[in-house]
C-alpha cells in the first residue's frame, strides 16, 4: 500500500499536480510513520528497559526543555528527535510519562503547536 502511494505521489510530482500532492501527503506520511511501531520489535537495541532508566533532576529537565523550545522555534525536528531520545532514557512518574508520550507523539507528527503546549505544561508541572 505504501509503495503504491509513493508511486502515485511520484506520478503527481511528474505531472506537477500540486492538488494531488497536497491531498495525499498526510495520509502517505501517516502510513509511513506507522511502520516505526510495526518494525520496532526487529530493532531491540533501540528499546530501553525500565530498569536501565535513570532519574532526572529538575535542572536537567529545564535544560532539555530550553533546548526543545529553541529547536521548535527553529523548526529543527532533528534536534527535537535528539531531545526525545535523551528524555527516553529517564524514569518519570505517571503524569510526566503522559507528557513525555504526548511530546514524543507530537514531535513525530511535526506538530509544533502541540509540542509547545506540552512543554509549557510540563515545565509548569516541574516548577510547582
């Protein structure tokens, strides 16, 4: 299915059909991103077990949040991916874990507004 969508997008590009490209880009990327979850079991070296996660200080989180805000301001999603990877090495309580999962998902979707909202909420939470 993904290869058919990609071929259709290539044909749309060759025919300069911006309307078709605009219509099909999001569904194709959504399907593409689902493969990460499907293929994850094949790459166990990318998975971190809970026992190896470490505690994180408020200062460390604050520094990561500042880097994330800057990355989002610059639309630097490679840096956001790096920050998410680093955050994934830490142990969080349930509330912070929900925020981490929301941030990770929004970052994968390149949803800058949601990333900013989650970071703002998380920053407020750790500074209570």
